[in-house]
C-alpha cells in the first residue's frame, strides 16, 4: 500500500528518487497501483505527472506518443493509427481510459494486456531512460521486442514514450473476454508487411494468454515469412500448436488455444486480402 507520494521534477529526478527508495514505483495513472489485489506492491509512489510525457507528436516518418498519454487521448488523437485506437477501446470504462496510460500498460506487460500484443506486432520502438551504475542519466531507443524479451531486466527503466513508424504495415489485434469489462482469456496481435513483389516480411505474432504471459510465436512468424504457411488454416493449426495455455476462470487451455489460433488466422487472412492497414 502506498504510504508516501513523491513528485519528480524531471526524468532524471524520477530515476534518482526510484533508486534512493528501494520499495518505490513510478506512478502514472495509478489504475493498477490502486487496484484491489493489485500486482504492484510498493510503499512509495513517484509521480511522473510533471515530466511532460503526455503529448502525441508528428515527427515526420513516425509518431511519438509519450508514456503518460492516456488511453482516451489515444482514442481521440487524429495522429494515432486505428489499430492502436482499437486496442485502447478494449478498456471499456471511460473513467479508467481517462487515467490509464500507455506507459503503465506496457510496463506491466501483463497476460491480459490491452496494448502489448498490438504494440509488439507494430514493431514500435521504445524511448527509455536509465541511470548508469555511476548515476549518470542516459536515454535510449530500443525495439519493443527487446523490452518484451528481457522484461525483468527493464524493471528500473523509465519509459518515456513509444515511436510508431508511418511505413505501410498491416497491424491488427483481437481480444477475447466474456464481457468488455472482464479480464481477457486471450489477446492477440499480428503485424506484417508485403512488398510490391508480394514478398511477406517482418511478421510479428504475439499472443497474451491469461495465466501464461505474453508470448512471441517466432516459429510461426518464420514459417509465414518462408512461405511454409500460406493459408488461414495453415496459420490456425500452427498457432494452436505453438502457444502455451492453462485452464483458469477465463477458459480451458484448449479453448484458449482455439481462440488464439482463430484470432491470429483471422488477422492473417485480412492481411493477405488487403496487405496494409
Ligand atoms: C477494474 C480494472 C480492470 C483492469 N483490467 C485490465 C485489463 O483487462 N488489461 C490490462 O492490461 N490492464 C487492466 N487493468 C490495469 C490498468 O488499468 C492498465 O494496465 C493501465 O494501462 C495501467 O496504466 P496506469 O497508468 O494506470 O499504470 P499505474 O497503475 O500508474 O502503474 C502500473 C505499473 O507501471 C509502472 N509504470 C507506469 N508508468 C511507467 C513508466 N512511464 N515507465 C516505467 N514504468 C511505469 C508503475 O511503476 C507500475 O508498476 C485493470 C485495472 C482495473 C482497476
């Protein structure tokens, strides 16, 4: 439970406060930190509200979205691609969309994450800030797949924002839950590009499975790129075999495997039919 609330003046200050307060967390929208039975345990909250990370800017070939941008800002901005608006709307509660931030959602990267599968499928880049062991402030720009693959190693990292390329690319996601407000059993993200010769490249297949985490299906990605999986049925079968799933209140493991494979196969079929989104 939060007992102390500190307000950082800038990114470096936030990182220093975090380092000097071992049981502390960055505080963005607070929707997970304050949730009943929250997964986040901390005594000290370090507010990021003064860091000016709540803007969405057009940077020419890319769009930069600050980590403190809320889900509702994503929905309302004309700069944000539809695939990300769709994922932000998976959060059905307007008050929560008004508080929950993109950075908070990515930092959690949970097994029922609204945004992680689609952002991973988009090949976004993350803008991060850290302190070196000696205490020097540094910023970096990393592929989101790296953040996901080594997630625990980024626990002290401050997310500054996300950079989305404007290059033509199909990106889509689907979420499967009993109701809009229920936790999802499965959320899938699929992204790929097709060049003028019809060659499929840069395929990304990510599946968030309740109880089993956010999974990258690299073998499926490679098989699509190599032309080994060409039909919707091929992809469905391959995804069903590749994912890990457990029985729980959101569904049986076989249901989750079925629904994830159906979700990815649908997106693959849309991609093949249209090629870009
Ligand atoms: C009723 C309810 C249902 C929910 N259902 C879902 C759901 O289905 N799917 C889902 O994904 N989430 C769900 N959530 C959790 C939450 O609303 C979202 O994940 C939200 O996006 C978290 O963002 P936040 O800004 O509120 O994060 P916070 O609660 O402020 O922080 C969450 C974590 O992220 C860290 N963090 C925040 N910002 C940064 C940053 N810039 N850099 C590094 N670390 C940071 C914090 O330190 C903390 O550990 C639910 C919450 C509630 C209350």
